């Protein structure tokens, strides 16, 4: 049996980190290993190194190309992240009735108009 088979990628998914620097609250390891377009968060080592051997986990479950993709590209700055989150929230805001939030539609219409 290989090491990856002995320690499936989901082995640590239920663990919860007390504070995620990106989210500002608790985060399960499952989130941390998938948040970067299906790859681990760039902060995986700094957040989890005191909990278990993250380096061995990464070496076991990710190939060189995946590692380069996860840690080899620059992270977007905070303002870019906030702008993306706001845009996503505007697109997905739903009223309890299931109808789109009217303020979202108004904002979308007003974005193209000068004031």
C-alpha cells in the first residue's frame, strides 16, 4: 500500500484552524486544501505546520506542477480580493422569496450610467 493510500487526501479535512487569515474566522482544513482553484491555499504551511506535517502531506498528494501552481504565482492583493467578493455577492444575492434582490439589479443598471 502506498503512502497516499495509507493517508488519503481527506485525512485531515475535519481539522479546524482557529483563525484563517483570509476569512477572519475558523476554517476546516478541507477548505484550505481546495480554496485556490482546487489547490491548497498559499498560507497552508504557515497555518497548519504546528498541527501536522504539512510538507509531507503536500509531497504525498500534489505533483510538481500543482505545487508550482499553488505557491508559484502571486496572490491578489486585499483590494482585488474584496472587489471580487463584492462582485460575487452582488451576483448571488437572493431574497427569501427566491427573487433576485432589487438593489442588485439597480446597481447593475446604475454601473453603466454616469451620475
